[in-house]
C-alpha cells in the first residue's frame, strides 16, 4: 500500500517534498514493543521490511491474533481513531524497517491525498475480512483444518513466524501444533 502511494505522490515533485517529511523511518530489532496493551496509539506504522504481530494478555497467557508483513500498515485502529486504550500489544517478530506517521500527519494525508484515503480504507476492509474469517474458523474448524488453511493461504507465516506464536494464533498449544505437523 505505501509503495503504491509513494509512487503516485512522487509523480508530483511538490507533493513528494511535502509528503516525505511526514514519514519517519526507523529500524528496530526483533521483540521491540511499538504499542503496549492499555496505551493510546499515537502512530500508524507501515512495514518496509520485517514481520510484526498483534497480541493480548489473557490471564497471563500471550495470545497472538494477527501477523503483518512487508507492505502492510499496522496500528491499533480503535485506539488511534477514538483515543481509547489499545486492546492489544504490537511487537516485532523479526528485525524490521518501518515508516510511521503521527496522528496529525496521518489526518493531513487522509484529508489531502485521495490515494492515501482509498488505500487505507482498502486496508480496513481487508482487515475486517481477515477478522471475520478468523472468528468463523475458530468456531467451525478443527485445529487441523485451521493449520491446513494457514499452510495453503499464508505460507509466509509458516516460514517466518516462530511455532509458539503460530500455535497461539491457531488457538492451540505448541505441543498440539507439533502433533498436527507430524501427521503430515
């Protein structure tokens, strides 16, 4: 999403000069917390390189519910938009390179660049679809079926994410995941 937006904005040199100063690029190591559960989100991140996850604490247990990779934005949208405490933590899984926008800069881009607004709305719709699929899968599919769906539709997760996070994402223990993988 960000790459397409940058390419469109770069075509207008004046717009690009203004836009590029709004983005902050940073490199972070793995296991870097960008937002803690309970904090109010003040930034939206765009992943140039790396992998991040969203997770929450349930009775002392770390529950992963989403992974993000190159080209994807990530934020606690409810917190960012409504100034409410975040319901989850955002953390890097791999060393990552990110662009970020403050809330003021995000709102400026959202108002003045239709491409940005359209791209971000597309992201929100895709995220809603992902959450719906995950919710339905947890209700109707067995752990084996959830794992097979992950292999088929999201092989990047299997290749890049530690097994204990995948198990948490699937709603099973690492031992159960190991058993499922060994049945193959």
